[in-house]
C-alpha cells in the first residue's frame, strides 16, 4: 500500500482502480499485501475498489471479503513485555488487535503524543506523519489495561533514526529470549509480528486457499517489509521511489513513482506485453 498503490498523501488513484479491474476481468487474481490493518484499508480504498483477497499486518491476517482466511496472534506475555520496554525508552507504539481499534495505555499518552508534535522532522515521510496524526486524533483507544490474546501486530515510531535504531537493537536482544519477527516499513518505524510470519507467509496461505500454489506470481513493493515477499514470488518489482537497497533485490523497477501512478503504468505495460501471469478462475 504505502509507497506503492498509495501516493504520499495516502490516496489510491482512479487509474490504479481501473487497471486492477481490467486485470481481474481477464481472470488474473489480484491481492493486496500490506503492513496496514484491515480497518485502515477500509478508510483508504476508494469506493468500488475490489481485489480477490487482502493480506494485512505483514502477513498476520488474510481476508476474502468478510471471510477470515487466517489470523495469527501475538501472545499477551510478549505484548506486556514489549510495552514495558517501550515505556522505558518512551517509544511511540500502537498495538493492533484483530478486528478492533488500536490500543495505547493511557498512562503512556504523554510520550506517545509528544512523538508527533510539530514540526515534522524532515526525514519523516509525509504519508507516515499524516497516518500518525490521524491515529492520535481518531484511531487510538487509550486504555487503562491490556487484556486478551488476539493481537495482530505492534507498530513503533520515532522522530529520529538514531532513536528507532536503538529501539530495534533492543528488540533484537529480546528476540534471544522471546520468539517474534520484526521488520521496518520506513526508516522511522518498526513492526513486530509472530515469528516466521511475514508477507510471504501470508501470500502462501492465500494462494493455498485459492488453489493457486504453483501458479506464476508477481509482486510490487517499495520497502523492507516487502523483501520476504520478493523472495517468494516469481517476478519481483520495486517502485521507482523505493530505496536503492530494495531495488537491488528485484527483477525490475517501475518507470514511475507512487506519486506518478507507477503501479497502474507498470501493470498496463505488463498486460500489453503479456508479462503478468494468467490464472483462470475456477
């Protein structure tokens, strides 16, 4: 989503919707694989936007319409341990339960809000800043206690790269004691999921659900949380706006950025040149 079909103001263009409709009309399966939650997608996608399935939270959940294909969950023990460490460092965090509003402990509100104080740091991309401001204003449920065991992921943010790198180093140390996976989707964030769960595992589970295992697959992305996905598919494509270390890992790079409808331009060309896989629907 971010930096791929979303532009830097978190918008999906009508051109992108149209080309996805054309792909599906030709019998080509189209899926979204994103770090965002299902609730976030519902607010961002334009009216009438349709795909065959959605993989959310970096592979932690998969949906076909209202059908839950799979959901993985972080343990309450891990959640409480990480929140305590985040509190010690005063690291901005959002805890995403499956199917409900993201959570932050109300006793942490001051340092969480302080991380999003104006002005925006120059190195933070505008789309991430807008999303964090919206989270603070509308999306976070400030709670007195974390209970339950149906959590899809953690999202962490820091105003400086040094701060987020130090936090990621602490999380890596914690991985020696507790089992979980971690990935960034920008230089200012990190996300925590269940061990061995990522976009590639989510794609595999979704393909199995549709009986498409072994079919030709293509993926387009722009960030570190796409790397496992790129390794899994047959043809990996990075956005022009992706960092160089991402472009080095793919088969192809789009001619245009996410702000220039890079996905729709690429897919139109891929259709005309018969590059995209064709998997007839049952």
